[in-house]
């Protein structure tokens, strides 16, 4: 039987062509949309850019906190003058950590200058970690200084608060939202002899100093007749009630 090729057949052919065209167009639209979304995801997931944005935002917020804290303290002082003509000081109740000064120690940690010669052609080395300062190294010095009687401390250009956390990201140090590269400087106001002895007694500091001898890491301890720490914005109370726990788990006296 011969196939009929009347009007109905022509209509079906036209309909099929339009359907195929629409399907191809829709598929292309989906592919283009997916490509745009993928490009956006790659840009927004760039860790370095995100960290830089967060650091800038933290810096802005810290500056704003400082300005607002100064205003709060001014109003607080005015209120104290009115309510207490004797001018007594309410220590620790403000939003700003006051400036302090006194004798102390400055401890400097640095990466080894030998690490560059230990990196292979691909930019990596199996033992590269032996040549750089780590988070636990900074923490070891901070803990030892507190154990030695430190009364106030600074890491780089920031006062150490109760909630200060030292975090390493690659070969940089993150401290309260800001990034720092080595050398790392830790300053502490307090009894010089006590803090030096605590550094010598610290097991973790002794391990770091072994790496100083073996791999050329930087280590320097300086005595200072006078250190000056500027005032700093403090969202909450400063470190006042902590105690150092010794190796046996008992509170150090």
C-alpha cells in the first residue's frame, strides 16, 4: 500500500521540527546558565580572596569598635564624675583595655633561612615543616610566659585578650582576624627572671629550641627595662582569672 502524503503528514513534520528546535534552544540555555554558575562558584570559592575580604572587614569592625568604645568610656567617666565626686576608678568595667608599661621580655620566632634550599623543583618538600614556625610553637612561648608571671602580653601589634587564638594558615599567622608573616614577636610585661626561667623549664619550648639548633629556626630572647603596650578595644573582660596548669595537671602557684 502506498504511503499517503497529505496535509496531516505535512503538519506533523512541521510540528516535529519546531519541537526539535525548541529542545535544542532550551538545552543550550541550560548549558550557558550552568557555565555562568560554575564561573561564579569558582570565583566565590577562592579561599585567598575570601580570607582577604574577611581580614579587611575585621579591620573595619575593629576600628569601629575602638571609636565606639572610646565614646562609651567617655560617657562612663562623665557619669562617674557626677555620681562619685571622689573620682574613684572602676577597674575592668570599660570596653577598652588600658595602656600599660613595665619591664619584660621580647621573644622572637622566625622561619629558617634554609627552607628555600630544601624545596624541590615542584615547590614542595617532604620535611618543609621542620623549617617553619608552627602554631604550637607560638602557643608554647605564650603559655610559658604566663606561667612565669606575665601580667600583660602582646603578639605582633595586638594585645592578648582572654579570647585570643593563635591560628596558622599555611605559612602565615591568623590572630583575631588579621594575617601576619614571620618573624613572630611576643612581648610580655612581668618579672623578667621568672619568665626566663619558665621558658627554660617549658618542655615544648625546649623541643622548639632543638629545631633551632638542627634546622636553623629563629629564636631570640631580649630583656627590656621598659615595654609600653597601647590601649586596646576589648569586647569583653580582659584575662584576669586564669591560672596555668603544670605538666602534672595541678594549678601552678
